[in-house]
C-alpha cells in the first residue's frame, strides 16, 4: 500500500466516523424535537438501495432493507394507479409484469447517488432510452410546487418571497400538514391516552 492510498484510506475512515457521529446526533435531535414520521432516521427510508437499522422505543434493533420495502411499494402503487384509472378502488387488475419489476429493482439498487435530483435524472434517461417494456418516452414534469412558490434560490441560499406565495399550493400544502399535526397531537392522541412531547 502506498502512502497516498494509506492517506486516502485514513481520510475515508475519519470521514465515515464523523459522518456516523453527525448522523447519530442529528437523528437524536430530530427525534427529540419532532418524534412523528421518519425524521429521526433522516433520509435513510428515501434511498432505495440502503440497508440500515435503528433502535425502537424500547431499545430493540430493527433492521431495514429498503429494496425489499420498495419492491412491495412499487407493486402496490402500480395496482393503485390502475384502479384509479378505472375509477374503481376494488377493481381486479393485473400487477406489474415481472420483467419491468426486475428492471425497476435493478435501478433502485444501482442508482445510489445521495442526491435525489441526480437519481431522478438517471431514471428519466433510462425511460427516454426505452429501458422498460412500454418503450421510449420523453417524460417532462411541470414546475414543482416549491419552485413555483419560492422561485430559484439566490446566491446567499435564500429565497425571495413572491407576491403569490401565500396562495401557492406549496404553502397551502404545508399549512394543511401543520393543521393535521395539531389535530393529531391536541385532539386525536389525547383521546386515546397518547402524548407526544
């Protein structure tokens, strides 16, 4: 092993150690401030290729394999969308074909970029190339609700409030989330003897 590779190895090890410490500290902070949802496990559930673990409220270690969860979710979402198209939530519909499911899982596993925008671009490229059984498609998305509400981020990492911000879908969506959170914590949970502090 050369000194360069030894240095690189050492830097990687130190970096991994501090990333783990930071993730653990950040996770504990988020869990303490907002114990609902998956905030305490950061973006781990959002990354299809990850295998990870956490300790539940009584200290049991829970192991997760996102690929297994995503496999199940893909099939259920596909069926839900087909039923939605038929306007019948109980319709007997065929699931996703095995070949496309295998290709989706392959991409989940190999597209391991930490940046979701990069992963998204790679998916769009594969779709455009005709990777799936439905053939090549050039998929375009309308402007995101967030970008429509906030515009582009400025160089100082801040947004300039637009005049229609208060009526934007993005703000109203977050208002509803806060209302729902309030309802859960102040009305529903107390009714069943639950308290989130």
